[in-house]
């Protein structure tokens, strides 16, 4: 969790560590593969996959999910490797749905 927590703390001084742990558990299979553990923010299909996750797993509105993904991609544009846990954390936070992670 330290790796994810450290990256999240760059953008959120007081992150929800419980939500991070839940995301790590939920994404554990993807995190085992180096390529799958990152979000390719320049790949439209990848961004649609994240928005679909937010809509289906968090119950967010589809359009708001797309907007949140766009905002998070912009927030993390300085990160060469966008960690999936970090990306999903900020999408959920942007939607106000960290409690549903």
C-alpha cells in the first residue's frame, strides 16, 4: 500500500487509507500484471473502461463518470506512469463515492 499511498499523497494530503486498501483488494488481479496495473490516459478505450467501472461498480451517472475520468487524467498528467489504484481513487473521490469503493 505504501507505493499507492505515497503517490496519492502527492495530490491529497489526507487520503482515505481504508478506501485505498479496498481498492487494492478489488484490483488485486490487475495489480499483478505490470501493464494492467497502470492506466494509459492517452488510450480512449482505457479511459472508457475506467468510466464504465465507475458507473457499474460505484453506481455513478455515466456522463459524470466520463467527466471525472477526464479531470483525473488532467490531474495526473505529470505522472508518466498512472497507477491504477491512484487513478481509480481519484475518480471515486471526484464523484464523491469513496465510501462505495
